C-alpha cells in the first residue's frame, strides 16, 4: 500500500538579492525514511532545510507536513526540529536545561520533564552530564546534546544540517553509525544535509543530489551510485571518471564509442541512439583494467603517478587528449612505472551513459 | 620569559596608578577626616564631624534627590537605549556605520555648548514651545526649563550614547542561530527574546545601567545649567563646598560617600551578572 508522504515540497523557489538559490524544488519524503540532501556548498541544501523548518520563507511553493501546507506558519508551530550545524546550544543554560527547553516552553509537567530529559540524555549516552554547561563539553558531546534537545519533543521530521561537519574523521564515522541506529530505533523521519558522499551513502535510505538549486538526481544510494544520470552525479557521488566519445554502433548489450584516444564500451540505455552522436560515459576507477598490450577495444594513456590514499592506490593516467582518468586498486602493489604507456578497457556493464536528457 | 622584562612593563603602570589615582584618592579619604578651619583651609586633626553633618536633612534630601534623578535617568536611558542598541546591532554593516557616526557627531562639540543648545530649545519662547503652540497642542508655553524634567532630559541626552553602545556591543556579539534554535524548539518570538536574547545581552544591559547611573549621580553641571540652581545634586554640592563654600573636608566626605555607594553598585553588578568586566568599556 502506498503511504502518503509525511513531508512534501512543491515548486519551492528562493532567491537572495536577485540570485536564484532554489529553482523549483519538488521533493517527497516518506515517513520513517532517512533522506539525505547531498551537494557541494552553495547548492541550496541548507536553504531547503531552513524552509522546511520555517526559518526562511520561500519566494514560492508549498511545504506540506502530513498533507497540510505550513508555508505560512512560524517555526514554533511546525512539528519539525532542527539540529543546527553549529549545534546552537544555549550557552547560558546547562545541558539539562538545554534539553528541557522545548518541554518547558510547552509547559509540560515538572515530573514528566524530569523523566523525559533523563531518557533523552541516556539515549545519546550523555547521562550524568546534565549539570555541565555547553562550554565544558567536547564537540562530539555537544553534538549529542543537540540531538537529544531536538528529539525530546518527538518531532515528525528531524532536520540535520551537516551535524558531523565539525567532528574529526573517526568520531564522524562512529556518529554516522549511532545516528543511523538512533533513527531506526525511533522510526523518526530524518532529513539530513551533507556535502560528504560517503556519509550520504552510509546512512541514507534515499539520496537527493542537488546542484545549483535544482535536484540533479534522487534515489536509493545504490541507484545513484551505480546509475548516475548526469556526469555531475557520477563524479560527485561515485567519484567516477567521465569520458566522451561518438557512438559507433550498438551490438547487443554494449555501445561502442570512439574518441581520439581509442574505443570504449558502455551500457546502452532505453533512449534511442544515433550513430555519430556524442555521448558521455561514467566509469569508476576500480572497474578499469590496465595492461601493456592493446586489446581490440581500448584507450591509451600514460601513467602519471601513483599514490596511496584512503586505503587505496590511486593511479592517474593522462590520456592522449590531455584529460586525466583515475584508476583505483585495493592494496599497494602496482606493476606499472610512471611514464609508461598503458591501455585501458572495461566491460560495457561498468560504464553508464550520463547527461542524456541534457544533451537531447 | 625573563622576569626583569616583565617588570619593565609593569612598573610604570603601577607608578602611574599610585601617583595619579591611588594617591589623590587616599588624600581625599584623609581630608574627609580632617577639621575644617573657617575661611581658608583645614587642619590635620581627626574628626568625624564631616560625616556627622551628612545626617542634616538638607543633605540627606540632596542624596535622595540625586539618587531619584539618577534612577529616573537610567530607567529612561534603558527604555530608549536598549531598543535602539538592539536595532542598531541588527543593521547591516553600512547601517551600523551610519548610526555609529550619528551617535559620535555630538561628541565633536563641547558638552557645555550642547547643553546651552537645550536651553534654546526648551525656553519659554524656544523652538519646542513654538512648535507645540503652532501645532495647536498647547496654548501656553510649557515651563520646562529650570525644572526637574529639564534636568532629566539633559541627563538622558548626555548619557544615552553610553547605554546604546553598551547594549549594541552585546547585541553585536549575539549568535542569532540561538534565537532560531529557540523558535525551532517551540518558543514564540517574545518567549525566545526573553529566554535567549535578553539573557545573553544582559551583561551589556547591566554595564549600560552602570555607565549611565554612576555618572548621573555626579553630573552637577547639567543640573546647574538646566535646573537653574533649583535642583541641587550631590555633584553640585561637592563642587559648591569645594569652591564657594570653602569646606574641603566636607566636600571630601561627600565625595567619599558617593564613591562608596558607586563601588557597592559595581559589586552588586558583578554579583547579579556573574561577569567581572563591563561590556562596552573593556570590550
């Protein structure tokens, strides 16, 4: 059975000083989903969050919460809460008072506040720190308090604005895991903003890739990772290589493309293909085979360097047209020397055609 | 770090304070216990008579009057200065520069000359009265000049910039995300203001209160010029005893009591706000 969305944005537009920040955002979020708005800085992702929270008024469009348009309602009337990027903990209150704030404002009974604050602090493993002030906490602890504070009133939707951005890598990984677990336990709908594709892939049920105030692609993490629709998504989400070539022919489950550096294969899509049409394909570094001998279908290039970063070997190869593609390998063994001419190929299934609508 | 270098910096500082601040203050304390000799000066003989004289109802009324006026001036300054400083803190960079400039402009003229300006404005045939009569709001000119309201206006006018700047400094430092967080957590704009903004700008507000209250206890020339000798404040009294009255020990006693009261107020301020520094004065 199709459930109606808990949160829906329709045609949201916003500009600041004549510069369009959001150019018509349509988004629908199902109850209990972990949805991530992913994009580089300036793509409008934080503005979307602020518009949902009611902290920024859109120029046009609707914000529907459980089917009701709340676009004209102030933030205090909306059943959503926000975890701010800077945490925004009240410096003049203790941890306990911070977490209790929303309940006190609503005039909740003292004894109930007592138990609910205790539970909320326990939920984020901050029990025992109630008497401390935010200034006495570490970044990670502040993060936990901010989460407890925003969840205490059981919002329909929790908005999180790059909540892990200020934490170091190890703590970030741990918090990713904890946040996801918390979200699953509570069943609360999370709308999460980040520029970190790894974070988005690890935590989300759905990823919404934003670019220049528009939704570039949305779908399950696997979907966006394996079948990027645009070269931007391919590069941003999957760190894929993007190559261009002219369509030569289609044979079964493969399209043959020709570029200045050789020939390449790609997986055909449902759109019609014309011979000679200029196409863009995305292929990830780990799927590229490298050899000293040319094969029937391949492109050639020169090994530029090899570097071991992030537990992976990254080998940039300069193609004859001057562009660079990066091959990745697990481990640290690499048999090719810098400066050596190599031939690269991949299976048709590993390369996806992108930017198809834009080119048409 | 070498110790002797450190001392090189500190010694002149202490020397200056000793000679020009602590010395005169101690001298004043000493004089307040000395005996007045009719006519010219005083004798170094210990006496409490200068303080005993303060019990005279005339002087008690003078303290009461000063206190009342200072309180009223501070309250008015707060009512005008807080919203002003708050709005100023929320302006853009350009707006802030313009308002700051406008606040600073009066300081380019002597405060005495500006007070004479108020005489011209407030006198029976002055600009204010003619304007009000022409507007048909009053038939007879108001007798504001040389009265309590005139002194109050003068005080508020002279001290308002300090209140505004003290409030502005703390509003400037406000993290407005906190107000957004309060709204997000369910607080109405008024509730968010009371629980977050007001509480976080309290140090500025309190130092504004101190910065206006303390001087208004002693600003004798405003009362002299706009009050026309009808309102005698502690400040005027001290000045009078020092010069015309020729009773330096009594003037010193008055000044000492005023200083003690001021210090008590500063101590209260620290207790209430938990801050040890006045915002706007020391950043």
